[in-house]
């Protein structure tokens, strides 16, 4: 470890807390660790403290190692807005060193129209990560400045469509977003597939509920790590050839129409889920909704690769539907935040194949746990004893989704 190059190579693989600890060993280790810490640091501005404003930073850090090494800047101004002009002055001064830029709620006067030149200066062309979240004010971003972006997150923005370079992100987050051409908002719905190059895309998180865009799942044959689609209209989608590791669906979505999409994990929070259209590749199912309606329950037995089930909810018949899953080994039952009464769970409804069982919150466990289980975790629950007649009455009531109490 006395060789600086070897020490630097090893430090590059360490987590941040371990690099900090290495600084304390000796002067040589400190000299190796400090540049790595600066390179992984983020300079954060807000105007709740005068010393943390961009203008004050310009006064105190005109030059130095901090700006030479650090290229990640965060303007945090949700509650106390940093004026757009102040933000722009800083970017004009130090934009050449920026690789990652985060802006939360920069204030633009509602009667001030930003010039094209100002919008271009806002986004340094060499940025690889851009994260802008606006709620009470709107920033207009020029699409022509995003050619090097790998991670893009825009919330509450106007994205101006321009000719020239095309953005080819690896990670894309879009919500409450509208598109414009020549300072005029487009009233028609735009396809994201036509505005971005999806060739390198691995993660998509989009909310089209208050936006003028949509995502067409039928174009191409993408292979994604994560797809989160809020306001997803399964019935209006054509057959998809996309392959997704994890699909996340929101509270407003009914997944009751086949899409053709293949995925391994599903996090579902909608009102209705059809088991018949789930792919046999499904390994992990998380039913977030406390009152999800599960259609074609008998089709659950076709999910031969399902191993992990996380179940939030009050519909006990949904749980009973998974008793015949041949390879289900992990089961986690969690009542959820919206449940304020005890829910009865009979161990007879748990699949015999379950080896790891976790029970959380407002559930009351009926009966004895199978001794063949390898791990049982109980959190904030109670165990009650009932005779067989009462348990049978519970089972019959569950099959009709009635609420049962003793």
C-alpha cells in the first residue's frame, strides 16, 4: 500500500464511508483519499443560509482544487427560491466544469420571458446528468442541449423541441412535462419514442397524467431494468416485445388487458389485476394496493417461477389464490398504512412451499405455523387461538371477502 498508484486503484472500489476512514490512517493515505472524496462530492446551494448562495460561492471560490475536481452541483431552492438570474450567473462562471446538475425550484418571474440564449446557457453542453424539479414555477429546457445526457429527470418543465442532436439517455424520468416548438406549447400528444433515442435506455419512469406525451410500448424490442409507468393505459397499448426486469404500475391502472410484455418483477398498486395475463417469467410479485381485485385467481397456479410474494391488503381470498404456487418460497404479509383494524390470517391458507414467512402490522395469526418453515419473522402482530369451528367460519367468510371479527 506504499505505492500511490496501487493505493488509488484500491480506494476507487471502496464505499464513501471507508474512504473517509482511510484519510485518518496517515498523511500519504489522506493525500490519496481527498481527491476521490472531492470527485464524489456534491456542492449544494440554498438561500436559507447566506453563506450557501451561488453569489457568495463565486466570491470565495474563484479558483482552487474544489472546483477543479468537483463537477456535481445541486441548487436546492424548493422553499426559498434562488433567482433564475443568480443561478444563470453561476452556470456562466463555472459551467465548463459541470458534469451533473440538479435544480429544485429555481424561481423565474411569471412575467419574464426567457430568451433562447438564456435557455442555452442554463444547460452546459457537456452535462451527463440533469435533474430539474419545478412545482410553482416553470423552466424551459432546450432539447438541443441534452446530447450528452445519460440520466435525465424533468418534473414540471417545458421541453423545447429543437433540431440537431438527439438525446440518448440511459435513465429517463419525466413527469408533468409539456413540449413546445418556437415558444409555443404543442397541443397534440407526443410519442417519447420519436423524441428520444431509446438505443441505450435501461430505466424509464414516466407519468403522463398531466403531460402531453405518451410512451408506446409496441415500438422496438427494448430490454429494460426498470419500467415505471404512471397513468398506464393497458387497454390502449398494442402488443409489446419489450423485456423488463421490474415493472411498476400505479394506483390508477387496471392491468386487465394483455400487453405481450415480459417481466420478472411486478409492483402493482392498481385496483384490478388479471392473473391470466401475467407472464410465466414472473419471479417477484408485490401487491401494494390494500384492496386489489385479483381476476382469474385459478390462473395463479400457472406462475411456475413465482418465488417471492409481498402482499399488502385486506382481501384474504387473494392470499388463498397463491396456495397452489409450486415454487413460492418467500411470503411477506404487511397490512399497510391504510389499514386501521386487525386482519385475521389463517396459516392454512399459506402455501406449503413457503420457507421464509414474514408477518407485519395489523394481522392476527390463526393456528400454528408449519414446522417445515426455515425462517419466521413477526413484527407488531398478535397470535390468537381459536377452535376449528371458528377457523372454518373464518375461511368461508374469506372466500367471499367478508370482514370477520370475533
